C-alpha cells in the first residue's frame, strides 16, 4: 500500500508495476495536483526516467533553465545564469537541469498507474500477519508493506510516531503562484530586486510546455495583478492558477523504517526549495526502495534506511546553506554551480551493499553510480542496464561469466569511463548503482545472494 500519489509515490508504483508486484496507491486529494512547485529535474533523476522509459516524454514537455534577466532600479538590466550549460558526454548524457512543472512530472509518472483519488489513510496497526490499514472511506485492508509518501504533513509518519526533527523558520516565507501574463518575454526568467540590496521583489519564471509563469515574491497584501503592475504597469495578468504560501521548513526523520512501514520523500525529509533537491531526493528514495520491496527480503529492506538516511542528511545540509545565502542577500545567491546539486556524485560507498573487493580500485567504485557510455555497436551502457534486473558488466574480461545478463566490454572509452586498470567485474544493482566490483567471480556469486537476484 502506497499512501500519496506525488512524484515519490508514483515512482515507487511504476517500479513495482514493472516488476509485477501487486500494490494499491491511494491519494487523499480528490484530483491530481495542479501546481508548478518543484520544477527542477536533476541529471541523476533524468537517468532514472531513462531507465523507466520516460525521458523522451519529459524532454518533450520540459526545457532548459532560462537565463536570469534582472530588471534593475532605474531601468537598467543585468543578465546572469544559475549555471553554465554543460555539454553531454558518453558517461553523462543528461548533464543539465531540466525544468518541468511538478504537475506535469506527476502526470507523466501517473500514466497507467491505478491511483485511488479521494482516499486517505486514517489509521493502521501492524503485527506478524501484516500491516492492517484503515482508509478514510471506512475500508480496512491488510498489506504486507505500507509506504508513507504522503508529504511533509504525513499521516503515516504521525501515526507511526516518528519525530520530524528540525525547525520551521516562520519569518522566512515566500508567495508562489502560477500566472499567465500577456506580452512578457518567455525566453528569460525575469527578476525585479527589492528596495533592500539584493532582496527579491518579484520573480517570473516561464514554465516550459505551458503558457504559465511561476511567480515568486515575499508575502504581500497586494493581489497578484497589483503586484505585477507595481513592477511594470504594462504587464497584464490574464489568469491566476495554483497559489501557495511557502515557509522555510527544514526537517527530517531519524529512521525510515519501523517494522513493515516505510517513509519516503517529503514524509521523511523536507528542504528549502533552493537548489531543486527535494522532489529529486524523493524520487530517488522510491528508486532505492522499489527493487528491495520486490524481493521481500527483510535484511535487504533494512539497507533502505542505511543508504538513504545519510543522503537526505547531506542534501538537507546543501539546501540549508543555499537557503541561507538567499536570506543573507548574497550577490550570487541564485548561482547553482555546485556539482553535488546534479546528484551524479551521490554514492553508497561504505554502505551495506557496497562490496568493493579490489586491492587498488580506480575512481569508480562499488557504491557509485554506474556511468553511461557509448559502445562500438551503437548501444549505450544505459541500454544494457535499462529494466528491473541487475546487470554484470565484464570489462576487459575473458573468463567465465557467473551471472546473467552479462556483457563483455573491451572498448577503450568505456574502460576509461569506469577507470578500469585490470580485467574487472562490475555487478550493477537494479537501481543502476555498482553493487560489487571485483576480479574474482566468486564475489559476484556471493553478492547475488545478498541482493536476492
């Protein structure tokens, strides 16, 4: 049972669906979410979408982040980029942030998923027979596992009694709205600074694949129309859609699992939107949890918390630092050049599923993301990995292959991308992280047992 049909819950549902695992996904809201909210899809999340067969659709409806056009007091203008564009390479095919409004992300993930709208969770208990869930429709159902992907106000987390540790910055608020405006250039993200140096008065970001702008501004008593007219009377608001009042909430749980109940996404961690990390971290929670749930293996399920909790803590630190730069009015507060934000360097090294057996490993090690690469026959490494299976990559290997599917790879470019210095076996987990790296086939056989493959 998945509670919550946002990007986290929907990613989990898709992963279970393609594995043939029976599930139900319930959403207390009567209809799909309609706002832009989290709009940045990081490179690592794009790789997940590639594996799910959705990346082309996201690219079709999304777009690059536009250049900032800062309208200075007195009529001057200044241009700035959040980050310089990066060229794709064989190991990193999706190097740039992709802008997709959250409602569209949810819509694309939801295609073919049987969501039960207007159905929430009211209570649950668990014992050796399973998790006994009471829905607010009055229905009771027993499931093997329950996953709370129901947001920052998670009912599952509250009923579980897991503290949501951290703080809420009540004075640090932001007004957000989806609006349509005639005659405003959609090639730029428009920023009007406030009266105080380096403060924000109004931001209008064009949302790809729509006619909307995402409006951001400090809390105000003005209407949206009055607020926009106050910076440029020639701009006419023709439609106001979703609106929200954001307050800085920086919190996370101390555990992701209690018995057969799991927490994921905003139910487990909430961030400042600075850096575009929250939605992405939630999707990656689901990506980590899905294949483990499918095995039904209890020790393997324990690794979900062991791997994801440290990641959430690190991400919380990054977003908090970025948020503070905005609060402090730093001149480069909008810059997003830190490579960690792309989440390609996220690693599970040293974790319970990272089996690095080489005496002198290279730069790519067990626990790391498996790099992509273009093979001589025109296929990509990601083509070999795509799907719910684990995959053996045998680089420079002439011996027997102890696992299927397995692929012998000897081209120099891929050997270089994986920094291989001797014949090496990489067993890539179903979530496309390197689980085992070794020169001994016996290590692969042992690792297969560990991950239930």
